């Protein structure tokens, strides 16, 4: 039986189905390729991951209540050493930055002319003493009983006056010797205080005078002073003037973290700065280790009182949001819950908790990120290498 050729309509329909099948195959192939690539690059999803945290146990301890103020270290004494006489420097004994004691020789000035003046004053004194001795012998002769009746009273009075004049001359000669000796002593320049020498201002061979800037500046740093400011209302409990009580003062570095020295309050200024409503205070420190350097900025802590046996936690455990401070408390079933707290005074790395926590509670010290109410946690032991908690504000979910 002869085969009937397909019509034009059947051919078009067949081509349409062929294109539809081809498009579906291409779409299916593209989808399989991209799904496999996405599965290969995506990290595996871990369901039920328990975060690791480091906890801090609430403890009871004594917390000092302190008043804090920013201050500057000042030298206890600063002296610019100058010459008191004119002359040429023949020797400089000290070295820059040397620790000197009071009386140590710093420099010498040419003293030959001064030594000549001293010898001249001594010679004049010897001459006048000889004249005085002779005048006293003459007076004794005139007042002797054997010759008293033959000598007029006027002659005796004149001789007594001569003796008095020579005695005054001898006293003047002694003063001249002392003056010459003092001038000679000024030729040897010594340290007036204990301290550390600064940069040398003159060199050997220069002729200097009392009007010159000086030879060197000595700074006394043992003891050393710290001048700081406190609000006037806060410091009102401390009496003005010299501190009558032994009030402890401790200074820390600029970051207020490292303790530098401990001393005592020495002075409360008698005037209040009206522009800032602050008062200046001065504290003294032995500074035996030289930790306090003049000109350095420090934080001064003035001891006020002592809180006995209060709940404390480490500062890093405290988080903040727009409603205030809070901590994550680890409950007995190892789940966490945010708890609002009221903070008290801080000391070192610890801060007192006025309310919200009790002794023995466990708070999260490290690992607060991604915590949610009721989340289970895995407690890790605290070590010195534990990373510090970021100070960025977190919000309670």
C-alpha cells in the first residue's frame, strides 16, 4: 500500500514538539549544574551548635570607694643653677642626666683673682691686729698705778679711743676675710638640691655672669608631686589647706589601668575654679622606682571609704544597651538569661554590683555574642589567655 506523505500542518506540529523537548533538556541541565556547584561551595549546616563561654563567679569582697581626677606629675623642686660671680668656667664636673646629691660639685670658675683678694684681706687683718695689740699695751702703761698720777685724763681717753678704733678695724678685717672667702667659695658651683641634671647650658671656657640663663637645671623627683583636679562638690568633704589626715592617694597611667605609685594627700587648694567648678589638690609620692616622670598625665584616685563584703564581678562581664548595664547569667541547667544589674564603685578589674546578682551566681565573661534567652552553653575554664570582651554595646533580645 503506498505511503502517504505528511501534510504541512503535521510537519510544523512535529517541529514545535521537538523545540519544546530541546528547551526542557537545556533548562534541566543548567539547573543541575548550578545546584551541584552551590552544594559544593556552601558550608555544612550544623544544627544544635552549643556556644563556648567563659564564666565569672560573683564573689564578695571589700571595695574601696575612690574619687578620681586627672592630674599632672610635677617635680618636687626645680632649680636652675646659676653663678653668683663673674668669671671663666675652667671645669664642668657633671654629666647630663646625672643623679646628684646636695653639695656635689657641678662646675668650677677661675678663682685666682678671688684668692688674691682673700690673701690681701688676711694681710690687712694681721696688720690691724698688730696695731691693736700695741695700742692695748700703751693703754696699760698709761693706766698703771705708778704713772697714773703723772698722766692726764685726756691722754688716757685718747688712748682708749685708739684701742676701740683698732678693735673695730679688726672686726671689719674679719668681715672682709669672710666676704673674700664666700666669693672664693662661689667659684666652686655645687648642687643646691638632690635631683637629676638636665641639658648643660654652657661649656668650658665661657665667661659667665649672674645674669646669664644658668649652667644646668636640676629636677628633684624623689619625692615627686602630682597636682590634679576634682569637682568642688565631691571634694567638699576634704578640708582646705594642708591635709590634716593621712588620706591615701594612688595614681594610675593615662589608661587608668596600671598602678604607678601610692602616696598621700598633701594639699587642697583654698580657691575653687568658677569656670569649671573644680578644686586643685596636691599629693606627694616617694617615687623610689622613678615611675612618675614630671610632665606626665596620670589618673589620681583619692580614697574616700571602704565598702565591706559586697558582690563583685569582673568589668568585662558587664554589657550595655540603651536601657543600661546587664549581664548574661548561666543557670544551673547551663542555659543563659540576660539580667539587669545596678553597678557600684569599681576597683581594678572588678566592679561592685549593687543589685541584680548574688554571691555564687555565674555570669558570662567571654563569649556573649550570639547568645539568646534560654540558649544552652558550654562552659570553658577561664585562663589568662582568654580574649578580652569587646566594649561594643549589645542588646538584650
